[in-house]
C-alpha cells in the first residue's frame, strides 16, 4: 500500500479532531470552563473557521472534514465559556 499525501491528510485530520474530543466532551458534560482561556478559544475558533474556508476554497476534503467537526466542537466550548464569563460578572 502506497501512502499518499491524501492518506496522510486524512490521518492527520482524524488525529487532530479526535485529540480535541476529550476536552469538548468534558466541557459539554460539566459546563465548567473556569480553566479555559477566553482569548485562546476565541482565537482558536476563528483559526478553525479560516482553515475550513481554506479547505472549501481548495476543495480539500480532509481539511474540510476535520475543521467542520472541530469548528462545531470549539464553538460549543466557546459558547459555554462566554456564557459562564458573562454570568460571573458583577453587575
């Protein structure tokens, strides 16, 4: 079996997306975002969005697949983080 750049792309996409799953599952389950950085997740989510746009532009399905899933998960985490941050602000 010959390893092609496309196979390497799918393996990389699968590994990076799967590595993000434990954090996403834990955050969605507990809704606890105290230890998470708002600026990091904001920047990360924006970066993933641009990777998705890039993948769509060049029609690379490995990039599209990985970043569509990661964008969904990171948006959920970012939403919880923003909600928890706003909820804790004194009025």
